[in-house]
C-alpha cells in the first residue's frame, strides 16, 4: 500500500469512526471542519448537494419502493431532511419545480430553514420545459439544469438548437445554467459546440431500461467528468442504493477533481444518520484533495 492509499484508507476509517461516535453520544450533526464548497458559475454551494428523488418516489429499484417513498415523505419529513442536511453543512438541494415543491420551499425558508439554496431540475417534455424553466426562475431557484433524460433525448435526436435554447432560457433569469446527462458522450459534445453552460451533472450510470449498474458505465462517466473543465456534479454515485456510502463516496472522490461535487438523495426510513455520514465522508475525503 503506497502512502496515498494509506492516507485514503486512514481518512475513511477516521470519518466512519466520527459518524459512529456521533451516533453513540448524540453529538452535533455538523462536521468539525466545515463542509467544502464548489462554484456553479457564480453560485457557491456545498460540495455535497442533497438530491430529492426519494421525496418524489423515484427509487430506480422497484415500483413498490417508489410507492413506499411517496407515502413516507410527507411535507414534514421532507422538511426534517432539509433541516438535518443544513445542520450538516449542506447548503443546496436539487428538486424539480413541481407544484408541491413550489409551495413547500418558500414555507420552509420563511420558518428560518438552514438549507438556503435550491437548484431546479427541469425535466418536463420538450413542449412544456420552457414553462417549467419559467416556474423555476420565478419560484426562487438559485440555479437550474436540464434533466438528464431530456438532454439524452435531445442529443440522440440531434436537437442541439432546442437544448441550447433551454439553457439560454435558464440564463435569462440571471442564474447559473447547467445540463445533466446519463450518456457519457453528451457533455463533451456540448462543450465542443460551446454551449453557454456554467456546470454539468453527470450520472455514473446510463440508467436505461433494465439498467444493470455496471462498473464499465461508471468508468466511462469518470472519463467524461475528468475532461470537462467546468464544474461537474456526479450523481447516482451509490448506484441508487446498491452500494454502501463508504464504497460510493470513496470511489467518487478518488476520481473527480476538486472543482467537482456529488449529489445524493436520502431515504431516512433506513436511518437519519445517513445524512451525517454522507457529510462526514465528503469533508474527510475532500481533505485528501487539498
């Protein structure tokens, strides 16, 4: 084991020990040294961004789990996750501008919510996405991006003009604009075409019908992330719950650069401490890149 590998393993062990100690003692959730940040255009956000798929019943596992997530996540439980994430140093959450979210988000902020930044994921069909972007811009989003499925479709059909117009629509609200993708070839092509993006979201897996979450897909995603100079947020780093936090975070932070971040959703039915664990891993593994 070389020195870097030793430091990585030691730091990971220390991070998990810190999580275990906090669980036993009831210590404050916030990591000791503070959450590292990245820049999405002019917006500074925590390097770990809270995902919202579990809030809306998107498990990428089974219809039964989708329904369970929908039933579990009442507005009160969503608010509890936001508060716990904010206490752990997470400053930003991703969510589509759904009617329920557009009602819940300002209520949360008005009550002094700790987590202050909303990044909108615009995912509606091509005939409705412009209206959805307007909802996000007028609803208080601090940044927005085009959802991966929409971008993949535009790429495969060669609809680059439409995709560019959606990015420009986001920027018309004076907020950072990005594009997500599952396919690893999308973002390099958008950069070649000089898209006016401020950041990208890259899925670790293609998440196609019958997806098997293969390691080869993750390797291709990493190749894409490492060739993009703009900030890239990696998502599905835990393979939709198929990997442990230790496995997924260690791999992600061993391969992304310091300018890049990760986005992870939380299903607190399986343990509220997941939020603190993810935050502690982000802080500790980021320290190896400084």
